[in-house]
C-alpha cells in the first residue's frame, strides 16, 4: 500500500480540524498534514510554488459549507 505523503484539511471549524488531524496522524499513512481554515487560504497555498515537492497535497479533505467561499 502506497503512503500518502501530504494531506490538506480545509475546514472553518478548528475542533473538526483538530479531530481530523489527530485521526489521520494515528493512521500513520502520511508524513505532512496541512490545515487551512478557509478556502481562500487553501487556494493561495495551492497557487504558491513550494521548494519542497512533498508540500503539495496528494489528498484534500474539504468542508463543503464554509463562510466566504464554499468548498
């Protein structure tokens, strides 16, 4: 089974982000977890060029209903 190197969580609820990040870390399937609290911040992160190639998420978990910009 191939490991996922980078997972991005996008949710405006900090409690949900904490719970999901903790659950993912316990799974041991990833090495990097990026947590964003808005869709706008996530888009800016994804548009930016990162020096480390693993900083680009392999998998994104996205909250569908958020203030400002929905998923």
